[in-house]
């Protein structure tokens, strides 16, 4: 599949989708608290999408059952919301959300503490992972390579004593949820596809406190750290423009 560059009008449509994703994430994040189930977060997200006139990008995608992915502690990505899974004090939870509006997709994720009692290691993990996202975004410039994005993320994460997940990567996005190119959170400067005006990338570092290894649980979706260490995930959609990176999911 070829890389698709978007027109200014298409990027504006994607900015609209991105804003809706952000509204849904803000709405859900405000409900994160001890005792709340991940299915309660799911219902809040579904209701908010309906209010905003958006369709879920995730529900039904390869038969995925929900509008959110909710991944707790050692879960890296693709955790399925459940009535049985209540958040606990000291947990961290990644909330990943995607929508489609007028045929254009938006996709973003945040990882948040359930309350103020998270460990210092987890607090640092959230700070480093979010900061690494912005290191990657900074490289989303015309003439740079996809490898510049990944190298910037990897360098920052590893300098802070954490590791970058290899099995799951960012991606192009537009009229499909996943487009070319793949955007790893590791790599070599100058390597990979060249970035051109109008490309839109979903940049999404997934960072572990322990080793980078991952495995998928029997539900065929939930990815967890191989060594049981904690993991965090942040994501923005970013357009490559002549004025530099434009974050669409602010």
C-alpha cells in the first residue's frame, strides 16, 4: 500500500476527528478512579462519541469488541474493557481511542494514574513516555525519515533507564485507521521512508520499566510485558506540514 499525502482540506477534516478523540479521552479520563470498572469507562466513551456524532474506529475492527482499549499496569496495549476489571489505587491505565468522522480517522492515547498513590517508578514512566512522544513529534518534518522519529523516542527512553516495545508500532492514518508507513518507536536516524508534506502519522511510544519483550494473552488482543513490568502508552496524530509538525489530536 502506497503512502498517501493529504491535502490541506483533508488535514482539516482529520483535525476535526482529532479534536473529537481528545474530547472523548478527556471525558473518560475524568472518570478514572479506584473502584471504577474499565467497562464503565467504555460506556462513557461510547455515549460521548454518540453525542459528538462520531463512529468508533476500533469496534468491529478485526472483530475487536469495544470502542476503547484500556490497558492496566503490565498491559501494554489492546486491553479489552470488562465489567470484572475494577481500577485500584496505585494502578496506571492506558486509554486508547479512535474515531471516524466523515470518512477520516483520529487516534490518540494517554496513560493516567488511577489516584495519587502510584510508585515513583510509575510516575517517572508516565513522564518519560509522554515526553518521548514529543521528542518523536519534533522529528516529523519534511525531508526527515521515519527512522528519525523512532530514534528520537528510543534515545530519550533508554537514556532514562526504560525500554521501548518493538512488537507494536505507530502508523500512517487518514481514510483508514492503519496506513503506510509503519512508525516504530526505535530505529536509526536517516533510515526508512522520507517524510513529505501532507503525510499524517500516528506516533505512539509504548515504554516498559523492564525489558522490551511483549506477549499476547489468550483473549488474542491484550498485549502484556513479558517480564511483568509496568508499561505506558501515549499517542498523537501528527501532520507533516511546511510549517513543521501539526498535532491533530490536541
